[in-house]
C-alpha cells in the first residue's frame, strides 16, 4: 500500500512525538522516589522505532541520550524477537552499552496489534547500586567490580509481571532499596504512558502511515544536518583540553580531538587522548559517542530534530584502551567528568568552524558532593548533590549563571529538600564574585555551596575538577578562576584536592567553590555600562574591573570615572607600544 506524503501531517506527527516523549519524562518526575531523579532531574527519556533507531528524545539529560543506540543494540542482540507486551528490559553494564552502574536503562517494547513497532526508553541515575561506597559513584575505585551491582541485559518485567528473582537481587545489593525499587517502578510507569500514547498515534494514522512518517523524521534530520555541514569550512580542526588528574596520580589527563569537516559529514578522532587510567573517570565508548553527537548538535540550527538522523552524519573514532574507550574491567563510575571535558574539547574545535555559535568553556561540568552515613536515629542516608554552575561568555551575550552545564539538563537540589530529609545544613549557596573570565561578554559566575554536617562519621566523596586547568576563553576572552574544595574542622580550614574520599566529623563544614565560565571577546570591547552594572550588582569588584577591563569604578556608587579610565587605558596602550 502506497501512502502519499503530506507535509502538514508530517509536522503534526513530529510535534506529537515530541509531546509524547516529554509526557514520558514528566511522568518520571511525578512518580520517582529519590531526590536525584525528581529534584536534580538526572534522568532521560526517548522513543525508538521498531528497528531500534531513536526517533524522539525528551528535554532531559543530553549526555544520556546519545548512548541509547549502543544499549538498544545490546537489547536487540540479547532478546531479538523474544519480546512481549508488558516486558521491560534493564541494563546498566558499561560494557554492554551502558554508561556507569548508577544509570539503569529500561526499554519497554511497543506493540501495535501484535506487531513490534518501537521501544519506549527511560534512563534514571539511581541513588545507590551497591559497591564499596554509598552512592556507587566514587572516583577512586580501580575496577568495575568495586562499583556496584552490574546488571546485564535482563527482563525486570515479563508480560507485566515483575521478575521477582531480579528484583530481590537488586534490593539485596543496594543501601536504599525503597528508593531504588521505587525509581525502577517510576521508569516502568512512565514507559507505559509512552506505550499508551503511541497506540493512540497509530490508531489515528494507521500502521503504514505512522511507520512512514516516523522513518521520515530520521531522514529529515539527516538531510538538514548534511545541508548545514555543506556550508561549514572544510578541513581538520584540533583542540586539546585537560582533566586535572584522576585523584590517584597527579598527572594531567589530556583530551584531544581532531574534527574533520567533510563535504556533508564530520569525523571526530580522539587519537592522542590519554590511555585509560586507574581511577574511575574512564568514559565508556557509548558515553564518548554521546558527548560527540551532542557537541555537533549544539552547533547546528535549532530546527533540526533531535534524533538518530543527526548521528548518521557524525563518525567517531576512539582508540581502544584510552580514557575514552576503556577495556574491561576499568572503573567508570565518575565518567561524567570526562564526558564534560570531551564536550569542552569538541566545542573548542567547533569554535574554529562556526565561531558565531560556540560559547567559551563553562564551569567544567557539575560537581558531585556525596555525603553518607547514619543519622542520630540510626537511619542510613545518602546525599548525592550535583552542583550546576555557569556557562561561558557567548558570541553576543554574557554567560548564564546558576544553571546546568550546556551538556546536561539538571537542576540544583533545593536546600529545603536536602535539609528536611538528611542530617545536613546548607550554610552558603551563592554566586562567587570575580569568578568569571573577562571578555567583551564575560562568563557566568560560579557557585559556592557549603554543607554543615549534622551526623557523626560521615563519608564525604567529592568529584570536582578545573583546579589546575581553568575554563578557557575564546576570541580574546580570558579564562575563569579555578575551583576550590575546603574543609573547616574546629575553626581550622584545609584545602582539599579535587577528588576526595574521606570521613568527616559532626559540625564540620564542607565547601565547594566552582569556577565561573570563560570570557568571549576582547575585554576592552566591553560596554562600560555593563561593567558599571556588574560592580553595582557585586558580581565584579572594582579591583577586578581595573585589572581586567582597565576601568576605574567607584565601588560605593558603581559610577565609572571616565577620565581615570581613559588615562589607565592610555597608559596601557603606551606601554604596549
């Protein structure tokens, strides 16, 4: 049967798919049990067609979604045609398409009149999946076996009935089974919403038309992407960035990319990046690919659909045994940090291709602060707080502040939520003056967050970075200030390393200070009224603007001394000559 293509119907189906997958995502928020899912929003949702190709993705964690093709392939290899309505397949094994153990994928098949037509997918970061430390996210693990319960591709639900054996194994191996099992149930419920709405879509248009339009969604995204790349300058563009260290060795870890723009597609080659490391910051291949796809997608125009059609235009080459494609049993729990640096490196390369679309480096990715132990009542608790900070300066505007990294879609945990459920008091949550990089468009300010520990013998795990290698500026913009970790104990303050796993005492104060974003453009081109406003708003100090902008501002009233500024800038120009 031949179906005539109708562009109006195509647009309706496209928007319907976006609405369906977002409804799946909203259902997760409404039904999840843990703060990391319902408050931090560390989860994702997508829909794949009957071939396993991702045709729609929700407005959720961008770095999750590009890993779905690898996990989907593992599911199809394991079960093939052995899928039934009501089934739900889970996997978290990083060496079977997963990313790290806390991220559990769930795939629910969609059947229409007894034929498989697609899959609904939800990924959630779970509070704990066992292993040597609470939260299962330690950066100082040295092999995958230390990191928690490793789930191969298995059915958690069969024909709508929970697999009691697998469910009991999960519950027995995690520290907070009520939250983990609750979030798994939320994943299943959300996927059922997707199945319900896809059924309505197929009822409305019929199987043949629905298949045609879903296939066209992929082809449409591919055509738009290839058309845009044809207008990009051709050649190979190099960029290198660094992770400070892995926490076990002081050596910096290079992330190097060569981005080649061909006629209508690109190749990202990570040859020259660090070999895999002992600590748990190795990035799985699926995650490295996801970071690469996302970076290119950020450089495209906004009207390109977010689906696997874009991926067809991007080749990714990663040396095996590298920090971006480790060999089992390498530890990978803290792999997100490496993914952020892949994103930064890719944007550095893309800035040489489409300079009018790429911002300077952001804060370097969220910082993970994990506090765990037992309250005075003897109740176990695990806080997994992900601090989101700042964007770098952009080609036509300043960086944004107190917002998720551009590669994620997270939220800072509300202070009231954390304090009401755990023995901790947040004593500072504020922007850090002068933390940004100067530029015609300055970077966003970083965040300071302080936690007063209200329980004894608390395990503190910190995963931070950008203490040695500041977020870079672009087009003459300056780098931002670097990060800090501080521990106050008995009125004595100690500076901690970027990656930490230590026990702290009751009443200790843990503080993380994030970097800001790098600056974009020549600082001396910045509008003086913007400088005046930044000083008046206490975002920049008078000393900072004098040093970086050669501007003289009265810190008491925020007014610029035009004559003194001209003299200062004249002196600098004269000395340079």
